[in-house]
């Protein structure tokens, strides 16, 4: 069973988001579903939420992660994973 989420946002924010997501081949509802799936996969917000992010330390951390053998997904791989998760979720009524 599908559920509806209603969120009130500023008209300009909604219009800007619609334009952005449309340019990516998505509608806003799909983009929000992608965010929800990514949040579940990450076990939290799938990006840093902080005051005054120290970008240099974030970059150093990523470099160290990569040097220690860590791998990053390409944008295409990430999008494919999200689309697969959305498809799986809709198959199970999520």
C-alpha cells in the first residue's frame, strides 16, 4: 500500500527543484523517493549536515579513504543502485 507524504515548501523552491529534477530526467516525487532510499541505505541523511563544513578535512578524509583501498561508486553506479532500490520498493508496495 502506497502512502502519501505532504510537505509544504516555498513556491520558488518547488519550482527550482522541479526544473533541476526534470533536467535529470526525474520528477520531484521520484527524486524524493531516491532521497528516502539513500537515507535508509546510509542509515541517516545521505550527506553531511553540519555547521561550517571544513571542506579541506573532508577532501583529506576522502583521499585517505581512497589510498587505503576504499572505492567510490560512479554517479552512474549510484543512480543505478537507487533506481533498483526504488523498483524493488514499489514491487513490495513501499
